[in-house]
C-alpha cells in the first residue's frame, strides 16, 4: 500500500462520489468494479494522519451512496461542484490521477458502454477545460 498526499476529508468524500458515479452509471456496480475501486484506493488514494483516514472516508461515503441508491448523475454533480469550487487545489498531476482512476473503474468490466463513455467525456472536459 502506497501512501499519497493527504487531502481534505471533503476531497475524499467527493472523490467517492465520482467513483460511485462512474461505477453506477449503468445502474449497477459489478464485483469487478468494486474490486477495482478497492485496488485504486489502496494503491493511489490511501492517506492517513492523526486527523483523517482517506480509506475510511471513501468507503463510508461509498457505502452510504449505495444504501441510499443515489442517482449517479447526482453523485457526479456533487464532484463537479466540489471541483469547480476548489480549482486551485487540482493541479495537472492530480487531475490526471483522478482521470486515470475513473478510466480504470470503467474498464474493470472489459467493456465500456455508451453511458460510461459519456460520463468519462464529461469528466475529461470538466477537468481539462477549466
């Protein structure tokens, strides 16, 4: 498990919203998508200090989104609003890390559908056109 830069709890919560939006775009989250999210969190988004544990925040948020059956569009909008309100915190390296992560989630099931392609395109435009 690699540790990464520690971001705010709010960042990790909104990242979880994005992961959920990508994984649930086809109205279900497959076992492979869940496994990919776990791998990504362990390898790329695991950060811990005395004040927060990114894994706990991400998994807790994902669990709530799943239980509440949140619409993927609502989850995506939550990340989008956070991003737009915090543009200065997203350097190119972080944007690329986010984009790579969601591509991996979308590719977990070996095929992408039209809904996944649309949301990936919207995210790319959001991250790299602002």
